[in-house]
C-alpha cells in the first residue's frame, strides 16, 4: 500500500507532489481538521468507524452483540438482533409478519409474571412456587414484611435491645378460644361453597385478652391476622406461671411436714 492510500480510502484529500510548498500550512491545518473530526465525529464503518455515537449502538453496528430471543406474545420464539436506545434499553418495533418483534409497551406485560434475577417486585397476582423441594439444613421460616418484602425474623441477642421479661398467665392461656370455621366467599373466592373447615383463633378475642402483640393490624388499625407461630409463647408463659405456683405449694408442703415432725 502506497503512502496516502489509507487516507484516500478514508475520504481524505491527498497530495500528488506538485503542490506549492508555500501552501504547506494549509495542508497541516487540513490534517489537524481530519484528526479532530476523527476524534469527535461519527465515522462510517466503511471509513474505519462504527457509525454510532453510543457504545451499545457501536457494538450492534459491528455485530458484536449476540442474538436474543424476542417473544411475539403468542408463545413463539424468534431469534432477532436486539436494538437499544442511548440508555441501553431494549427497543422493539411494532409486530409485523416480517420481524415478529414486540412493541416496547407490551414488554412489561409479557414478563410481568417473571421474577427478576435480582431486585424487582411482583405487583400483579400471587406468587406460585409449585416445584418446591424439602429443606434439610439451616432453614428458617420466612415472613412477609408490612412493606411487601420477604425475609426472616431475627432472634439472636445481637439484634435486640431493651430486653425485658414478658410473662403470661394461665388466665390468658384459657382466654384463647380455639374455633373451627369456614372462610367467607369474599375471602375464599371461587368455589367458596366448598371451602374446607379450618381451625384457628379470633384476632379480636386475643385483643380482649390483652394479647394484642399476637395480632396483625391493617393500615386502618383494624385486626387483620394472627401470629399463630408465636401463640406458643403464651403456653410457655402460662406453664412457667403454673410451675412457680407449684414450687410455692411444694415449699409450703415441706414446711408443714417439717412442723409435724
């Protein structure tokens, strides 16, 4: 390749050797303009550039991005090269018989029932996990926080402060009424006539018994649900109360027997 061939191929003017040397300053300035244009401008692929003003579009133009699966909303999958906007977001054209692409407005509706690999929310419908496997080690119970997050309940001492004894009596234990019931139609939903008989307690009755810490309240302050997994604490407290009284009886009995001796 001769000197100047690359510059000529890139669209630059070249010299043939017959120019007036006194005009060399003009050629130098022209070369500097070419350098500035190369550094700041968009060059076509034919001229050695990418034809893009963003990194994502440059990769697309150069064929460096892999093909992606694009859904057409009917379950069919077609391999298409994705297009992205300046922010790196996927752009989908209106669906046609030729490209089978997905309109940008329908992307969220197609994937609304999928969980993001990290973060994200599920804001439509319940979460189904039909293929669960047995847990065998280091497992903990999961709870739904009031703001919708799912997590565990921390119980180690290092997570708590202002730790105080909380006692429960046999009277409070007796106040917990176990009932059987069926859910109402507006709760159970379709097929409510065959709602199964279940057992549990009544949240309002726990409040009346001074056990409101086991009740979950809604945003209006009305009773909503019950912390069933914690109700055993009342039984533990009541049993401790009974054991304390038994110890007192045993001490009194020992004293009486000692007085007879």
